[in-house]
C-alpha cells in the first residue's frame, strides 16, 4: 500500500498541508503522480512514431484541480453576531461562522470519488472597512464559558453606532479518494457566506448611589 502522505506537496503530512496552505495557497499546487504519463506535446519534435499511437491514457483523478470539484462544495454557512445581533460601541461583538468539514460523493473525469472539504482559513469582513483572517471560525461566549463582551479571536469593536453587514469568506482545502487513499486537490476553494446585520448602539453609563429598584426616580430609571 502506498503511503498516503507521499501524495501531499513538499513531503508534508496531511495536518501540515492543511495548516500551511491556509495562508500560502501556492503550496496546495498540483501533485505529480509517480509514473504519470508525459504531458501531450512534450515529445521531441523530430521523433517519428514507428508504432501505432497508444490508446488514450486512463483519466487520472489525482490531476484534478479545485475547479473540478467545486460542484461538491458545501452550502454557505451562516454567521452569528453576539449578543443577539446587537453590540455596544467600543466593546467586543463576537462573531461565529458555522463552518465544518464537508464530504460528498460524485465523479471526477467519470471516475467515482469521495471529496472532502476542510475549512482552513476565515476572512471576517466586519462591515466597517475592517477585515481579519483567522484559522478559527470563532467560538460562542457560552462555549468559552466567558461573560458577554469578552474579547475573542474573532470579535470586533466598533467605533460608531449603526448597522453593519458582516460576512466571512471561508477558504477550503479539498481532498479526494478514488479508492486508493486520500490525495490533495490543487488549489483552495473560497466560499462567501451570506451577510448578517449587526446593530451597534451607544450606551451611556453612570455611577449612582442606589439601584432603580431602590430608587425608581433615580438617574436613568
């Protein structure tokens, strides 16, 4: 059995390839298959065939690119803004995108395959001209066991009140299995999520001697 790691560019393991190609798409380039057929047109110009031309080469799914598997891509996931789509000026609004590994079956070059998409990079567009690329889809405050308005890897603080459209571009690395083990697909697939609107408000605070329950006529009550 062939070592599946031998199919990953640069002698990388799968984990190394997924991690490094998130921010360096060039490392996800095409893979040269051992004992592959020569590219058409690369034969010597003065070489004359002395025998009948060989039959057409059997299609090789390991030469597929990201365009060949784009039809198997997952549906765009949704983006959630915390807390409840409303934020406060100057305080972190947390964003989470529901992106997970996706597997589908179909044909590449008429050969049955299983295709696996793994999200490796996320570009958050916060709608105020600020963008951030991360390797995490974000985590809710509840799952972090953290109070609201805690800074996270994907949170953002807005400087002005208003409504902002937030979206995420997810970069997926793809692999396929035609029955002989997984091999990487050249290129990265970029998938944009639908935007979600967050409303950012100004909140004025003041120190008071008693709560509104204790003093219903107090400031801000």
